[in-house]
C-alpha cells in the first residue's frame, strides 16, 4: 500500500497557492451541489499515523469548506457515554445526513490498529474485525454514503522527525509519550496496517494513501481526492441509479514506486554469465528437490513492451526440467473465456504440486490494459484489486510460491528497442502498431502500474520491480529472486 | 434458518403431477431464453444434510432441463488432481459459461462444514472461511453468475429415518458409516451450519433452505426456486444493467415457524396474576442488581396489529425503576431520519450499560412493512437480513441482552379485537384505516414474518414467538423470557 507514498512528494509554495485557490472554489461548488441534490452523504475518514498531520488537514478542510454543511468529529479515547455502548455506536450516531459532509478524525480502523500494535495480535481476530468493517462500509455505500478513506502516511524517518517537532511545540507533548511508544514498533505496526488496508480496500470504499511528509502536498492531495470523488458522484447518473465508484487516484505528481528504480544498474557480460549460471544452477536444484514436490511455483511477468519478458522467461526455463514447467502466454480473452469470470482462465492453469507455471502477462491485465482501454468498467477494475489479492492468497495458502515481476525500462530505451526491432528482419514480428499505440499511453500505464503495485503487493505475494534497462542485470535479478523465494519455501 | 423448514411440508401425488408438468415446461422455456440471451450464467449449489436427497434432486433436475446446456458436477472427496491444488480450484474450473447452467452437488460449504463437525472447531477460523466465501460469491455475482444456493434440510428424526432407509438399499451402505458418524453430532453440526448459513446469506447470494422430508415437496420447491430466480433475472433490465437480486422464497405451502404455534394456550386469571407478579419480581431484582450495571437490555416487540404489544410492554415496565428504562415507539421515519442509513435511528437509541430500551416496533420494519409496501427495493430488504444480524451481533458483543418478540394471534382473533376497539370509545384511537389495510395483506405478512424469523434468529439474538391469542398467556411468557435471558447474562 505504501510503495508510491514512500517516494518524495513535494510541491513548491507558489504552485500550492495557485492550486489551492482553484481547489477551494471547486470544493465549495461541489459542496453546494451536494447540499442542493441531497442525493448522498459524504463521509471522509481522516486517519493515519501519529504526527502525519490529521489535525492540520482537518483544519484545512474546515477552512476550505463552508462550515454550515460540514460536521467534524474527533474520535480519540471514547467518551464515558461511548464506552458504555458498542464500539461502533459513536461512529453511527455521528453519520452525516444526505446533502452533508462528515469528517471523522480517527475511525474504526484506528481503534482496531492501535490496540494491537502494543500487546498481543491475534491474526484471525483482526481479520474478523476487518471483515466486519467491510460489511459495515458496504452497507453505508448501499445506503448512499460516499466513503472517502484517507490514510496519512509517513516513512519511519519522517515520523521520527515529525514527533521531535511535536515534542517541542507548546502543549504538543501531551500525547508524545504514547506516540513514541507506538513509533518504536513502526515496522510491526506498518506490517499490520498494510494488511489491514489491503483487506479493506474494496470496490465500494477503496483506501487512498496520502504521502504526508510535505504539508502542502498532503493537503492538496486530500482536497483533490475529495473533490474528484464528490464531483464524480455528483455528475453521475441520477439518484438511485448505479452509484459511481469513488476514484482512488489523485496523486498530483504521478510519482509511484517505479520512480524509485535506478535504471542505470548494469552487469558486465562476464559477470552476467557467471551469475546467471549460478542462479540457474540453484533454481535447477531447488525445483528438482524432493521438498519441491510439496509446493509449486507461479512466476508472473508483466512489464513495458520490449522490456525483455520473453528473454527473461527463456533464462528461467533453461534451468528447469521441461516436464515440470509450462509457459502460458496470455493474450486477449477468447469468446469462451469471456463467458466466464475473468479469473477463470488463470485458475485453469494453476499448476499442481511439484510443478511450475510461468505467465507471460497475467490476470493483472484487468487493472492495466482493460482499465486503460476501457475494456471493463471502472467498478470492475476497482474491485479487481481485492479479488486478485484473494486469488493469490488462495494460491499461497495452498503452498504455491507466487513471484511477480514488473520489468521496467525508460521510455527512451523502449524507443531504441522498438526501432531496433523494426530494423532487424527476424525481430520484426515482435513489433506491431499496437505497441506504438501503447507507447502513446505511457503515462497512463505508469499510473495504473503504480496503483497495481500499491494495491496488490502483499506479504505473501510481493511485487518485484526489475530494472530492465540493462537486460543482463534484469535477468539475473529475476533468476535470483525466484531461486531465493523457492528456497525460502522449501 | 431452519424454523420454517422444520414444519411439516407435504404435497400429494396428484398435485405434484400437475405442478411438475407446468414447472418442467417453464424451466425449459427459461433455459432456452438463457441460452439465447447468454447474458449470465446460472450456478446451482445443491448442498445439505446427508440423506436429504441431493442425488435424487440432481436426477430430477437433469430430467427436467435439456441436458445440452447443463453441466453437472459432483464434488465428493477431491480427486488426486484437485488435492494437489488450492481448495477452490475444482469449483473454479467447473464454473458454467454465460448462457449455461451449472449444477454442483456439494460445494465449498460442504468442505468447510464436514471437516469441522468431527474434530476441533475454531470459530474464528470458520468465520474467516465464511467471509472468503462471501467475497468469492460477491465476485461471481459481479461477473454475471446467478448463484442459487439450496440447502436441503432434515430434522434429526427425519435424518435418522432416512439413513436407516439408505442402509437397506442395495449399495446404499457405502457411505452410511460416515453419515452415521456425522448424524451422531446432529445438534452440534446444526448449530455450526445455522451460523454458517446465516453469515453467508447475503443480498447477492441468499440461501434457500429446502425442507426435504417429503421428496415431492423438496423437488418441486427446488424447481420453483430455480425457475423464479432465472425468470426474474431474464425478465429484468437488459444485460449489464443492475442485476436483479435472486428471489429467496418459493415455499409452496407458505408454512412457516408461525404455523407451529399452539394458539389455544391460555392462562386462568388467578394463575396469571400470581405468575405475572412472580416474573415481575424476578425482573425487578435482576435489573436492580449490581451485576446489571455491566450489561444492558434491549427488548423488541413486533407482532400482528392488536396482538397486545402495548399491554405487554406496560407489564414489563411496571417491573422496573423508571430511571432505568426508555420505551421507544417506532413510526414511519421522519425526513431527517430518512437522510441517514436506516439503522441510524435505532443506533441512537441503544441504551448505555445498566439501562433498558424497549422498542415498540423496530428495525425489522425494513423486512416487514417496507418490504410489503415497496417502501424500499427488493435489493434493500434482501441485504437487510445480514445487516440486522451484524447490528445485533454488535449489541450482544458489547454485553447487551437482545430479546425479540413476535406476538401472534389468529386472523379471527384480530378481527374480534378490531371490532371491539371500534365499539369502545376510549379504544377507538387504536384502530385506523391502515390497520384494516394491513389486515388485507395478512398472507403477505405471514410469509415476510417467516423469512424474518428464519433469517434473523441467531444464537445470540433468537426470536421468541409468543402465542398471544390469550393475552394473559402471552404476557407471562414475555415476562418470563426476559427475566430468564437477563438472569443468564448476569
């Protein structure tokens, strides 16, 4: 969930001023339209890490909106009246009415997470809580509440620095002891929160992670996310019709996990040869081992066109007994496949124990090409993140090692490879008009890939981003990653 | 879930013949329309207790349908190929295509239940499985699969008898040892299955419990349920539009849990006086106790008009310190209330610890008057069962005792009371045109009440049906039930 948010996101003051003025006017318009239409309520959950600036963001929002139709509520320790009632009571009684905006600082998530950071964490119990939250939010959505879930994120070092600032502020030290106590468990807390957000990021109420190190960036992103979600619903079909799904992306600088890649990484050919042979040898041993008969391997390849998927896959298969693996090239679904749920054709190809399936393009087509080309509705690809997470969780629960690669090159390098393919006779079949069309949508794909990585990287099936500007470097990284993951599972 | 199914449901052979002929033709029509429209797939889960006749029902369905567009699959022990893959794999690869019907004998539920009947049952783990099933089915529904979940039910004695018959059949003894082993745990199994079906009866894929003691009744009900669900979807909006929710009721004889009530129960006035005083005394003591400050009580009253809710509530409140309780009369929602999710106005009235809230009519209006009068859409009241179950689970998890009464009279007795009210000056305010209009819909209400009891009776918040033909008997039963439930919680 935090891959893109962990990049440096900054906005300069003068841009901020211009954008803020525009945003403010647009938010007031949206609020006015909402108050007049009274067709739905807006519920904004402003939640996230200590020190990320929930209160500051709340102050901004109350400044931007007309306060007459906004109800803000701070959920800290439960009041005595709340403590004497069921946990969700205090949220229920403060729900906004249709035509109005409710901003909750804190939420049912904060309650579930904070108690578990310190103290014993029962996984099954947390999952049970999370599925209650999903049911609660599904119900709210069905009852015409537009839920905008914002998680304010800070990296570990940013949080440390922010807490130091807070400690120096007059009166700021009030909660600082507790904040620091939690900060000490940053890594464990983030693992739990990561899982929590992933399991509760649904089609009807997806999470938006807000990078909060830069205050201006944070506030603008919050404002624009809210604006986009409200506008979309206001401009959609009339009341009672299919509710438009909330938007999930309002990242202004479009920076994602991909931007963190160092594409200058290279390998000399002689080093490459040695390392490749070494990793292939490891993979061969592991997949030949007796222990491998109890598990299985699914390795998936996605990436920019011409990033080198085919060549990488060949290096993987070279290492394995041909009776053991199958390579599946995924193209557009056939009519027969379209007649089934979209995951069906992948389920059919799941290997049995002791076997390996390699996918050249995958089920992620749903949130990449299908999203960008409009082959499925927004509601469809929005729910796909959770569905794919469930799918991969079932694979890994059955002992299948799932290794997912995104092969990344720069746009310039792609151009060079395209041109090379056109010049070389035996490579010409590899380049089509469609490749050029996809290239025109490079920026759209970058956003979709960022969302995909953020929303489907899980502890059991993480994404591995591969710097493929130098094919040799990329191939070795892929081989090593597969070998390491299989070794860990044996 | 099984309250209505446990009634005696029978159909005579000649009626069966007539109905079967009609049904068969209609099913073939529906199947033909489906094959032509190709807009959705039909997935029928034929699952339930051993001996209930899943195979017999499957045979009937394959006889009724044109076998060319039906795919049946029996899920018994996983094959070697299935055992080597994730648990859901064998269901996935057998999913029907759009335009076709898939009938599964057995299902993911059977896998989850059977293993847990014998052996250790971890509640949190079961819940986690069930919520996975819900997500799976929600995805299928979004992917245009109409899911019809049939649970074939037998009472304990009916199952025993059926197993004896099977044991005598040639070759029938093959599974009988295992069946009997499970039958020995009937009560524990049913508690688990009850919970399982309740938690997975969602708006998009509700369960239909099929009373299966009488073979003809069972088969007809299955056929009619499938027909109604298919017809509804086929006749609904065009492809891609809002998918109509599946129907849940196809009970032909409209017999529900209400039919089991013995309305002749009476109390002599002197016995009544003594018992009432006794129970009021108990309730007074319990609610005055120190231990009561840690819990709370919510008592809800629903029932036929003129069934005696008001008088019963007065007898309850007489027993309690007026500072401790509040009585809430629930009428049609105001405009302000309509602007919030429908449960909001009830959440507001949830008592704090140590207190009592009595509801004269309740949140069940959603599945009674709102359903029958069309004040909400079918999708709305269908999802309400699960939402209400969640709501009450949250109350009870917080230590609130939830006691729910349905006060039942005969239709004749209601008429007598209506006429009495019209004749008596000080009672005339109690009878309105609306009461007479409701009376005209007596049969519709009986079905809705039956569904409500089946779908919202839970271990933590069971329904108590009160024989209120004799008001004195009813009042004492109510007082005693409340006192017993509170005593158990102290």
